C-alpha cells in the first residue's frame, strides 16, 4: 500500500452517533457503540487505519499461516477468529456455476449496448447475486470474482470472443470499468465483491495458449494492449487482476515485469494479482520454462502473483511448493509478507473482519437471485445489445395488426443457448416463444429447418428408439419409425452435429459414461452444486459417412487445457436385447456401429413450405456456444455454418420478405446474405440470456427500437485477416484502427428504426495544450417518427504524424434517447493526453504537436460532422543512436519477433532469419561516427548483420558485422566493428543473414 487509509464508513457512523446523542429526542432503543470498546486484537478494530490493521494481523501470523494465504483456497485460522476465504467466483455475465441465477447477455453483448450506466447496473445486480450465494454457501462461494474479461478481441476467430468487450481499448476500458464499479459497489470503503480483470496480456488465441507467445512491440503494448486494463485499475473500479496463460514476448505472462512495474507501481492501490487455474504448474508442464514447481512458485510470487490458483482445492500440494522454495532460498519470508500484504486489504474491505453492523452488503439474501427487478434488467440489457445490421425498405418493424402468417424458421428459433461461463438459466424465452406472444398462435408457422431423420442399425436391422422419460439408454430395437424413432439433426458446420430426440425434445448425450441417452435439455452440462462445472461437452457428434453410404457417430468430448478432446468415442450397439447404444473408445474399422439413414422430413423443403405463403419469414441462425468455438477452441473460419447459409438462401428464394435473426458469440462473414435482395433485414444478438426471445420479438414487432452497435469489425472473409498469431495490429492492419479494406460492417455500426440529423458541431477551443481538454458538442435530432436510442460516437484522426497512427480512434461515446422531433445537445470531453502515442526513441508517451480531425457520427465509417483541433505538444526529436538503443525500439521491421532477453530481464528482438530487417528512422549523427557496437546472441553458426542506410536492400552498406555462435539465444556477446565514417541524418537499417537475436546497439 502506498498510504494509510481510514475506515471512512466507521468515522462517519461515529460522528452521526455523536450528533444524535446530543438530541433530546434520541430513542432509548438505540444502542450507542462506544469508541472506547475494546477489541481482542487491533486488526479487529474498525476505527484503526487499514494499513495498521493489516500490519497487526501479519505480525500475528506464523510463517505457515502466511503461506496458506497464498493459495486460492485460504483456510480458516480459528485461533485468531479468521474464517476461510477463496478467490474464483465466476461472474462474467451473471453469477455462474452456482445453480439458477439471472443470466444476462454474453459479455460481448454487454459491450454492444455502448451504455456505461446500464452495464454498471448489470454489474451491481451480478454482485448482489454473488453476495446472496455467498450467504447461502459461505465456504464455497467467495467474494473475489473473476470478471470482467478485458482481453482485446483483435481477431474474430478467437475462441473466447464472447467473453470480451470488443477490439477497441477505449470502449473496453469504459465498459469494463462500469461493470467493475457495479460489482464493487458504491461504498467508499466496503466492497460488495472484488472485481478481477482477465487476462493480462495479449491473450486472443486458444490454440497452444499454454505455451504460445504473443509478440508485442512497445507501441502495440503501450498504445493498444495495456490500454484496455488501465482505466478500470487506475480508477480503482477493479481491485484484482489475473495474468493470461500465454507468454508475452517469450516470458510467461504471470512472470511479466509489467505486473510490478506498470500495474502495481503506476496504476494500482489495494490490489492483488491471482494466477489463472493451473498456470503455476504450467510454467513446468506447458511453457517448459523451469524444471521444478518450487521454481515456478518462487518466480511467480517474486513477479507479483499474490494468490496461486493450482491443483483446485488441494492447497497442500501448492503450499509444499512454496515451502520448498523457501527452504531452497528461492523465496524469503519478506516475499511472502508482501504477497499477503497485497491480499489482506481487500479481505478487510469485504467486511469479513467487521461484521454485519458495518458491512452495507451483508444483508443481501437469496431473494435477489433472479428477482423480478433482475429479470427486468436482463430484458432491458437483452434489448439494448441488439444491433440492426440491415433494414431495407423498412422491413422492420413487422406489424402485429395482420391476418397473415409469420413463419419462424431455423435451428436456433426454439431454443436458447447458454455458454460456458453462463449461470444456469432459471427460464428461457426463445425467439419462437417471443413471436407467439405477439401474434395469435394460428398465425405463427414454425420449422426448425433441419433434417428429421431415423437411424437403422445395420447390426440389428432395427431403428434407434428413445424413451419419452429421457434418462434411458437409446436402443436399436424398433421395428418401425414413429415419433420416438425420429431425431432432429443439427449441423453446426465443420462436422459438428447434435441429435435432438423427438421422444422428449432432449439432446442425445453420453455424459460421464458410455451410455447414450437423450437426457440433456441443452448442449453442455452444468451442475447445480456451488463451485462445480464440467469442462467437457458430450452431445456433439461427427456424423461420418462411410463408403457403403451408411453413417457412424463419433463423439468428441471437447475439454480443457489445450487437449482439444478428452478421448473420442464411437457409438456401438449391444449384441443382446435391448441392443443399447453405448459410446466406446473403439475404431471405425472395429466395432463402431453403422447406421442407415432415413430422412423423414427434409429440413430445407419443410422450411420453404412454411415460408412461401407467409407475410414474413424470420430465420434464426447462429453458433452453438460450446461447439463452434469456446475456451480451448478457436474458430476454423468466420463464416456461418454452411447449412445455415443454404437454409437462408432457400427461404429467401420463396419469400421476398425474409428477416434474418443472427444469434452469435462473434461476428459472422456473410456478404452473400447481406447482398441478397430478398433478405430485407438482419438483426444481430449475442446469446442474450433468459430474456433473449422477448427482446428479439420486441424488436421485430416494434415494441422496442434496436440501437446497439457492434464492438468489432465484421469482415467479409477470413482472407482479410492475417494469421491469428499476428499480434501487431499496426503492421498487420488489424481492427478498425488500421484496417484498410472494406468491412462487411464497420466498428460501431448499427441502424435504427428512425433517422437522426447531426448538426452544429462545435469545440470549446480549436487549440489546446498537451495537458488540456476540449469539450466537443453536437446537436442530434430525431427526424423520424419512432422514438429510439442513438449512440453518438467521437473519433479522432492525426492528420500528420511522425509515426503511423490509426485511421480513426474512438475517444468518446454516449447513448441517448430521442422522441420523434426531439433534439438533444450531446457534449463529450476530449483530453489531449488521449492523443498520445508511445515514443520509442525516448520510451514514453508523447502528445505530438499537430493537427487532428475531430469526427462525430453514427459509426467509425458513418461520420456526420467534422472539425479541426490544433494541439500544442512536443516535437519528436531525431534519434540519437550514439546512445545505447534497445533493439525492440524500432520504427519498422520485417519478419522478426519480440523475445525474452533473459529470465532476469525483459525483451530483445529474436526469431531472426535471413532477409529480416529492423529500421530506426530519422537518426541524426551530429559528429562523425566510425564504430558500431551490438549485443547479439546465436545458437547455430552465427551469421552477419549488414548496416545499411535509407533502404533495407538498396541502401549503402556502411558496415558488416559477423555474429559468432554464442552457444544460445540468451547468451549475449558484445561485438564491435569499425565502419565507414558516418554523419548527418539517415534511416538506419539492420539487415540479417542467418539466425540470431539482437538486444541493443550503439554508434561511437
């Protein structure tokens, strides 16, 4: 802690009591707590400064007790009256894994609201429900919550796209701060819960996440990645943080020097860092960074990890690692004290040491869980996150005053999916349910638009049948096809299928056993017991066509820890009656059963039949949250599942008023659907929680006017994206900030049912200094005839910079509501400090003197008003390369990556191969230089570095440096060479032949 803090709540209470006591009308029933009350220990005295209380408690703990506080499951210490404490309650968009709780839209949907005030309300509701579960299950449900996720979604293929708030650090910072403020509560001292930001840093891929490294040069690091974390931590909304599984520039994230040097030293106060699950042992098992768990624990604690999450509830194993590190001298007791000193202030602020009389949140009970107020908030949030992507000829809203039929079609039309980090849905309103609530039942026609099939076992010659009771093995013993022998076959693309039995409308599953039953109401499995969650899915099957035309069913069990699948199982049929189906680990050439398929109902033809005579055809499509992508699984492509695209096209061919409802965890590339003239409207929703269908139907029929905005660029094709491991958004031209291509839907896009006019843009000043702010105002008028929200967006563009800067950069937004004909003045504040970039020549943020366009509009592409702002900042001086220059502080490069210099230090440039180069622009040599010194490493035969001027291939060679074999890429050697005398201003290139790494260099 940087300074002592007093319990302001207690001080205020004592003052109030003093004032009341002086009044003659003080009720006799009020008991005044004397400030002279004695406490068993000073740490239990709420009148003392927080730091004093923490110091006292630490002084009373034995070394073993202090070590025990460093695991996720902190035990009780009865001798001091201290209860147990744990971190890790999941609360991404609702209280998760604890049983039925209010399920709000996915996190990506929360960001699509662009509404900070609403998201704070959502965070507060979630915090209330966590508190309620903590009251019910104090040993199992902790008040340290692992939410929100602020990883920047710079690639829409990333499996955990649904968990984040989009591709922009400003939007992510604002939404994450609002959600954290809600979780934390408004009391100046006590906290409702402890919000924990995930995952620090550069984590946006699932493949090899436990061993991969994200290459982040200084500008990408400081201008992009760190920005998403900064606001919530500096504002003290977030009180904890979790590092990512991946490495940052070759160093595992939970060992990153940024944790201490940036987060703790510059941003945070009363703040602790918790490792992700299994990430300590991951230093040994996945990263292969150290050989022993003692080393892994010691390095993590010394790097700033205060709470170790490993081995689940088996704290003893982890505590042995720590004690082993202490015994070997890898850790000191002062290291343990510092970690405990970071954890304890937040434990005090939860109120656990002060009791219910002082803790303002202690009275929250189970009545808040899925309360009417929370249900209404879930509906409002589901509504506000809806994005109207397309609306030609005012196809939406549909009229409820019609005698014609409306067709509701599609694999997602009659079901609501929750995702891995959802709570258990207390109820679910599907789109079909919502439409039926708007129209008489006879006016609603429905088709799932998927094939309905029967499967005959080749072995038995009989059909697979399911029991209406559900939790009974499927058996291949039916002579004829009836309802119990038919299944809806859902094709979610990439050979991922679900089978839904018509016997009881549940999914076929082999959960936890080899038995194949139809016992799951939705894909995935969630226990109701607090703190438990199954990492695997058991309902997804490969539907493998064999050479003889039959099919075999192969069950992937997608799981955790980069394993992809726990173990594939082919479906087999028992030799004896009742010929039960089981899922066994056998090969297709062996005992795997073959089934003959009978298509009872052709899904596309059924959909067309339902759609052709309808006034409108609503087609509901999207992803399956646990199959197409999720934690551990990246998307293979960004398109709709091909069968769904075909379904839309088939329906649109027979109905010229086709409305597509896309329910998805991530953007979809669907340019053909956007361009289809018969697809009149496209409405997008994230997986919207328990009120998903109500919100969608409200928008479809005009009871609510959708006004959300997308938080990511929607690309037309995966071909517009570089490799998923390309983390350089500047050179890789990622996100709206640098993407030069034509997007399907640009960042910030979203239509409304009405039109808005922007007018009279004005700046409080057209010239400001680097430490000043400017107010940007614009008048917005609803010129249509429907009341609606509008999201006013403020962007800036640096018209002439010394470095490559974003095409546009979001610097403000506000969601407003306007009645028809109403005008509102919207004022946003722009700080010159927000225009800073990272100056690699001096390793600091710099606001450069320049001219900036101020752009206000409806999206990053739909700009309505522009103005000019002059900023009096700094002039960027020429480089002085006679001083030691870190290699990673380049201006441009080809082919290289940022790597770890050493385990004890930070970064260097590595992964260098022949033809790669580094550029250091605008170097000014005021005196003649004739010597070049470079710190290099190589583990092969070495190579050469050519020093060229002004061009990497055609430039004049002023020196050639022979790089020796240093016996390792972290074994550094200084090499000096004489060079041609050099003076004046030049762009300096280091061009490479061979494999090596470069740490730093200088001219003499």
